[in-house]
């Protein structure tokens, strides 16, 4: 089935089962989720926070970012809950430049104890589905060269490296890294993820 024939899912919340039977409930962020989202990012292990693009301890700045994403219908922050606590976050962010209205950026974060249950891939599949509803046709992911898990996950999801910018970014410790820009067309991502999640994650349970 191509992405265009697929019936898109817009009913939230939705319950899904990941690999090894892990059940999660997905729904978009609401304003009332701000404190949980803040706690989710602030409690990330330092090795993961090293690569965050924004300082999540600058609370007012982070609040503005989150509010801005709630006010723009092309943004989506998708939250995954397990037994009521926030365990995953997927962001679809429009490129706001006039040149690239068809390009969206994806960022995915899964709480450490919940990794390797296909939740990252599942959030990616949902974001691809929603990206098609929002009329994007190309997705990008930006990452530092040392982020091996993200790179592996994105490659499994159909992304390829499109550009490398040497010493372009610094982590929270000030260490310089190469910035990798990965990208894929929505169709390619869709095919890769149908295959990846074939037996694991039905759209709903
Ligand atoms: C990247 C991340 C979101 C992956 O989440 P996850 O739920 O563990 O990913 P999945 O279980 O869906 O993995 C899907 C595939 O990606 C690959 N993969 C994921 N983590 C990997 C790792 N640590 N090493 C190698 N491959 C990995 C595997 O191919 C995996 O499929 P498999 O388990 O069937 O082999 C998670 O590791 C994370 O939150 N990392 C830190 C945050 C971050 O840097 N986010 C990037 C912002 S874009």
C-alpha cells in the first residue's frame, strides 16, 4: 500500500503495542502537558542531553518554543505514555523558510528504559503519516556524528545522509562535531517502515 492509499489516523488517543508487548498510548501534546514534557527532557541522562538543540533548563525559553509549536497547525508534538507516564516524544517541525514549505524536520526521543521496543520507529511512522496529511513531501533529521542510535534508527526508516558539515555544531560540553543532515521522501520512509513494523505494531489495539 502506498502512503497515499493509506487511511490516515487522526483519532487520538490511540493505544498501540510495540515489540515485546510494551503498550503505549499516543496523542498530541496539549498545553497542560508542559510540566511533564519539561520533566521528561530534564530527566534525560546527560549523555543524551549533550545533543539537545535547546537548553531545557532555560524554562521560559523552552515554554515559548512549546507554545509556538501548539499555535502552528503544521507542527506536531506526539507524546507516548506508558501507564500514565511520558516515555517518548516525536516532533514534526515545518521549515518556516519560504523556500521549503514541503520540508519537515523530525526529532524523536525515547526514555532510556523504553528503548529497543520499536517505540522510536513507531513514533517515526506516525510522524510520516501526519506529515503526509500536512502536505510535506520530504523529511530531514539533523544529528551529530556521534549519535549512532539515531543514525541507525533513521537508516532503518529509509533516511540517507545528504550532507555533512564539518565542525559545525558543539555539544553541551563545547566539543565540536560534524553535523549530519539525513533526509528521505515520504514515500521511501513509508515503505521502509511498513517493512520494519510489519509484525510488531498494528495501528491500534
Ligand atoms: C534514537 C532513539 C529515538 C531510538 O529509539 P528506540 O525506541 O530505541 O528505537 P527502536 O526500538 O524503534 O529502533 C528501531 C531500529 O533502529 C535501530 N537502532 C535503534 N537504537 C539502536 C542502537 N542503540 N544501536 C544500533 N541500532 C539501533 C535498530 O535497527 C532498531 O531496530 P531493531 O531493534 O529491530 O534492531 C533513542 O535511542 C533515543 O531517544 N536516543 C537519544 C535521543 C536522540 O538523540 N534523539 C535524536 C533526535 S532526532
